[in-house]
C-alpha cells in the first residue's frame, strides 16, 4: 500500500506548487533525512503526481539548496555545508542588524503595531513546536521589520539566504535549548525597536542570529 502521508489535495494551486510546498516541508520536518536518496517513482506515488512534476520539484529544491545531485545516484536530501552556512549566518547577522537599527529609527506607529502582531504570532508558532509554522511566522516578522526599515533589497537577499539553510533552521527549532532563548532574544529586539534605541536593536538582532548559529554548528557536527 502506498504511503499517503505526503499526498496532496487538488485545489486552485498548481500541482507543481502544491508538490513543491509538501516536499519542502517534508525535508524540513525530516520525513526525509540528510543524505537520503529521493527516488522519482516512490515520490510520484506518495505525492500523487506525475514524474514530470516530481522532476520539476526536485530541480527547484536543488536550486534552493535542499536537494543535491549525487553522481551515479541521482537526487538526495542535501547535507548542510559548514563553510557555506557559516558565511550565510554571518551575512544574516549583518543585514538583520542593519534592518533592526533602521526600524528603530524610522518605523511608524502603524508599522510597530504590525511588528507587535507578527511577534505575537511568532510566539504562538513557537508554542506549537512545529518547525514550518515557526519559520513561516519568523518570515512574516522579519518581512515586516525590513519593510518598516525600508530595506527591501536587503530583505530579498536575506530571504534567498534563508532558503539555503531552512533544513538547518528546522534542526535548531527542534532543539530543546532553543525555544526560550529565541523568545527572549526576539523580545529584546522588539523592546529596543519600540524604545527607539537603534544601537541596542542592532546588537539584539545580531545576538539572535549568532545564538542560532551556535546551535546550528553543534547540530552540523552531528549530521
């Protein structure tokens, strides 16, 4: 009997989009483990889509850094690369710090209210303990932050960087010692922005990324 856990419901979205979303979440939820081969035929059966759709999805996930092509074996779930990931977290700390500083300086009262709501939603997501939910809520918070900071190009860069480490981010979210520190760090960022303290906001944003990276490095050593 085929495994139906990944099967999608047909809707207004294209099958490719639905299959891509389901596969991306399956990788981040560790339904597929780092290094595990992704064989087309079983994926067709599990997702309920054609082989051409599966191939398109795997190509997209390869572009996002979640899948890698293994010579002689085909596609497999990518294993995080320490050197590349180190650089990504370094850039994130820099850009998110700049955005938090600018937000503290120039955010309107309406933008601050949007940030407050996004932060509340993020805390609810953390309470759920579901990595995809936490990452979606985190994305909405930072999207609002970068928008309030008027740093749209920087947000495009950060979004692209995050896609490449989503699996690792999922691993850190699942860590027992990550939830409470993350909530504290995000609260410190919001407090500094609300108080119009740009230097403190920048420092808090950088600490948050650096804290996540420390846990991520520990996780990488186990992969």
